[in-house]
C-alpha cells in the first residue's frame, strides 16, 4: 500500500532532522574527546616548550595591534554613545562608570576573543589542515610522535594563557579611549573622570573578564586545532576548515559569554 505524499514528506523531514541531530551530537562528542585528550597531555611529559613559546608569541604579541586598536575605538565609541543616552536623563556623570564596567566585564574579553578567533583560529586551522591533507600528521605517527600532544596541546595551553594578557591590555586601552573622548570632546575634567572610574571599578569586574578571556582562548585554539585536524578533501577542505573554525569559535564565544555572565553575576 502506497503511503500518502504528505506523509512521505513528513517522514523525510523527520529523517533529515534526526540525521542533523545525530551529526550535531557526534560533532559535540568528538570535540569533547579531542579536548580531553589534548588536556591530558598537559600533565604528561614530555612538554614541547619551544612549540608552546612559538604559539604564545603568535597569539599574544602578533595579535596585540588588532586587539589594541579594537579596544581603543570601542572605548571611544562607548563614551560617545553613553553620553548621548545619559544626556536625556541628566546623568552624564555616569559615563565613566559605564565605560569601565562594560569594557572590563564584557567588551574587552568578547572583542579580544573575536579578534583572536578571526586571526589565530583561522591560522591554526589552515596550518594543521594543510598538514593533514599533505599527510604530515600521518608522518608524525610513523615517527612515534603523538600529533595531538605535538600540535594541539601547546597551542591550546598558549591560547588559554595568552588571551587574558591581551584582555588586560584591551581593558587599559579601552578605558583610556573613553577617557580621551570624555576629556577632550565631552568636557569632563581629567581628574574627576579618572576618580569616577577607579571608585566604581571593583576587583571582581576585572577578574571575571580575565576568567572569560581564558575560556575564550581555550575555545579559539581548540576549535582552530579541531577543524584543522579533522579536515580533508585537499585545498577546498582546508578552506572549509578555516571558515568553520572562525564561525564556530565566534558562536561559542558569545554563547559561553552568556553562560559565564549568568553564573558570575546572577543573584
């Protein structure tokens, strides 16, 4: 007996949805196992210090210009927008408070994470993906070298430690950008602006941003390494892996930012 056409469409849609859910769960499980394996090598010798330092410098030093410029202009724009909004309620004095709180808690770590994702996540995915499609990773196996320990663990550790340092710089420059606009364009006295900034700032505001930064650094390097490590299909596969690393890192940064904010500041 032939099934109605409408029922066939429902069954096809349900099957497609099921395949999508299974593929998503398979991907989540693969990333989780990959991360667990990489982290397990942190406490097991040998430690490839040269590769760690190379990745740390690549992330912390060469990402500094783009993170610094992003933070400065973000602080400047935030000061202007805050002043425009608060002027409607005669609350212009709160500009310094909003700038320092927004930069240290949210915008500093999130924007730094997104900038590093676009630069480092793509670079790691392209580098490891090229090694995958040219059989260099298989060659490491023949040399009795664990590819995850050699290629992935130093990069993940470097990203987790380097991004908080970038966020410290981003916090300072973002607040300086707000101070520059506040004193040079909006008419605030320099001493009063800085006093309002430091009086309002709490240590937990900075610490929470650094915790987020460490989590974002872990995410960016993990997804960059995972997408490159599992890539295939030649040059096109490497291109897809690079794009997937940036997109996945960006989405996860925003999602994890919400989760961490809810855990840290919900009462």
